C-alpha cells in the first residue's frame, strides 16, 4: 500500500480497522485496550482543541513525554492541522527542552507530568514563539490540562487537513553527541515512503502485535513501530518500564519485537548465564543444537541424529526461552546500532528470526533492511524500495570500505537553521552523506564497519574504529559498558564499567569482600577482566585491542549525560569527566596480559617480566 501523508495513513487505517485494538496500557496488573475508533475520536477532539489555541499550518507543537496514548493522539491531531510535531524526551534536561522549543519556534508545548509542566510553564514569556504550555495530567476543570483540551475540542469540531507529501510533518532533534541537538526536518512524504516500503517487503498484518518500548521521540520507534503498525491495523501494548520488559512480553505475547542491540545483548547474556549453570549434558545439547540450527540456516547438510538432538533441545530449552518472550514472536527487528553477529546468530538459533536494518533520523529512518527472502546475518540488508546506496571510497582511501551515501524519497528536507551543515551532508544529486563506513557486497547487502567521525589514528599510523569492538566486548557478562580511546596514542586503552551483579558474584566465589568500588581495585578481578577482553576481542586486529584499562564504578547513562536518549555514547562528555583517568593509563608502566599465559600465576599478573619476553611481540600494538 502507498501513502501520501501521515494523515492519509491515519484516516485510512482508522476507517478500515475501527473496531480493532490499537493501544494497550497496563493498570493495576491488567491490560486495557483502546480501539482505532476510540483513538480516532480523541484525535478529532484534540485537533479541534489545538485549533482553538490557534494552531494551524506551519505551526510547531512540542511534546515532552514518554510513549503513551496521548503522545500518539496529539501527534496525529497536529499532522491533521498542517502543523509539525516536535517530540522530546522526559529524561532530557530543562535547558535542552528550552533550546529545542526556541530553535523550532514552538507555539504550543505539552508536558507529560505536573513536574515537567512546572519546569516549563515559565518558558511562555521567555521564548518569543511559545504561547501555551499544557499538561497531560489534571481534570477538565484545569484550563492547561489535556482533558480540558479534549472537552473544548468536542464542542467545535474541525475537519482534518490533508497535507501534501512535501509538507513538513515534524522535527526530530538528533541526539547531540557532538554539540547542540539539530532539528531534522522530515516531510509527510519522507515518513510515508518508509511506511510504504515496509508494506512492500514485510508480510505484517492486522493480526500482529508489539510491545512498544522504543521511544517514539526517536525516528526508529516512531516510524518503524508507531506509524508502520498503525498503518497495518496492528496493535501495540505500551511497556510500563524497560526493567519489566521480559515479564510484559510474557503477558502481551507479541508477534513482533522492535528493539536495539542492548536488549538482545541482555537476552544473550541472561540465557548464556542460565545455561552455564546447567549440568554438562544440557550445556552440550544446547551448544550442539545451536550449531545444527546455524548449519540448517546456511543450507549445509545435517545428519538425522543432529536433527533429533535439535528437536530435543527445542522442546527442552528453546521453547522455554521463546515462552519467556511470549511464545508468539514471528519477527524481531534490530536497529539503532550494530548488532553483534554472534548475538544475531544466537537469537536466530533459538528460533526467533532477527531482521537487522540500517538508517538514521535523516533517512526517516530506514535505508536498508534484511527481510523475509532476503537476509544475511551480520549485514544490515539491502536498500529498501526506491532507495539507493552509494559507497564513496574517496573519503576513506580504502579499497573496500567507504562512506555510505543514501538517495531516495526518505532523505530529510535538511537541518533546521543549519545551512552550513546542510551543505556538508546534502549533495547536489540528492545524496545524503551518513558519516558511516561500510561496503556493499556482490548481492547488494550493506555491511557497516564503523563511524567516520569516531575513527582515529594511532601513533603508528593505524586507523581504529572503536564502536565494533566496544559492542563485542559488551557481550562479556563482566562488562556493562566500555569506551575505547587511542587518538594519536601508541595503543588503545579503555574505560570499563563492570557488571555489578556479576562482579559481586565473582567476588563471593573468590573470597574477595568489601564495597563494589573497592572490589574494582582488586588485582585478581583486573586479571579476570583482562581474560574477558582477550576472549571477546581475539578476532580483531592486534592494534585494535585494548592494552590497558581502568575499571570505573559509574555507568554511562542519560542522567549523567554520558549517553544520548537514543543510548549512543557521548564520547566528548566521557572524556571530559574521565580524561585524567585515561591519560594516567598512558603514564603507567605497560601491563600487557599475555594470552598464552593467563594471569593466574604471580609471574603473569603484573607488568611484563623477563619470563614473558618471548610472548611480548604477540601482544604489543605493532604486532
């Protein structure tokens, strides 16, 4: 199905699926569902209420909220007035909200909670464009409440406006890993082209259901889940909290899961930990079944005995894992960052098909995707319909990998009020420079190899792209987060955030006591972490690997401004706080853990000694 605008999409879907469930929310331990028809009535009322506040074509309506029914209602109400929707995260700081509302010229600001409302109500009078601040909480008697907005709207209905494809639908502000957030201008045609492409390559239907936890304020969650599933008549349960995700998957029993690698990594970590605690025969059965599943996926011959073992493992182990996730998953979609091939193959082996795609906010966001009948694990798929991928090797001077350029109807209109940056990324032929590195294979599949802006050069002239190794290292149950650094240095070092439960369990088993921060100073723990680094980085080039590291007790988070709301690492902020720690690593004598002599014995637990000189060449940066 082809759509021309998000209003066209919404109106057609509500007309076709009025009686079906659309959104589910959990209250007092039970799930309650609202239909397409009921959401349509709320959108009609909200549209008229916004119109009464003076919202019209070209205006901006700003929203600070996590996913909730009102978020979607106000989005589609805004679109149907010819206005643009500007979502923000509840986790952002007040100064970011203020910057975004001012930068986009917001006319109305809506706050999810009373606390956010109190922080932002003073923006009226301070920001020249802002005329109203509303709150989703409160009853109809409060003039600033959402309930009052709907009540006023019901009294004076307003017909929907059907925008042109070229009309602005919204601004999605990028994460701001290198400075102030940039407003990405996305038209109705940008969004609609992505939704139409998904219809063409994925056989989803009104019978599908998801458990929505990715923020709709980010392009992945908004386009791929909200707009796409609504366009198909499918339903979405709204996750009450990420820490309750697995439990709620079992309750909602979704057929689709939209996720980022971090969630799949946690699933991988939990399952592997659980299996490692089982008797040896179960562990052997599990590992053998995964190998058989991989062989079958790759079209390799499989013996009758292996097929029987796979069937037994599926019944005894895999079915239980799928049951924890609801038991009905048909597809799992991964995006937002690179998914480790090891994790993808692991999840796939359990009988859950993972489809990885690629894109950016600036591409609405989908540019490429694996899909049924066209999938290579490890790749991010082929270009979606009407989109073209170009590899510019002149940027990287690499025979294989170059900068990824995207052409198609999904390309943004530009960055709001950023003409110089627009000139850097929007080419005269319509191409968009992504800043990502990769290559396209003979079958048209795109493979991502890193981020050009994150690439740096060691003293020896070797180029390093840290993100792929960082993601691989996070597969260790001992490592929650990691940042690698080595710009213009002799070798790579790292800041490692250890996984507290795993470390405390290790400490109890090894007779190490004390507070978590003190345990991190233990030399035996450092030796164990070093072994984990070697295990999970052995396939990387020698100069990519970490030669020294520091264990830090504080995780990178949105709250401490080390992560963006879309969970990307703010390297400049990490360096600002932990720069002295990193520099100290280069001043200390080299501690090169030898993979041939695990650091269990005293002779291998400190700086390189005479007894290890024969192994030094195998672990030095220039090896």
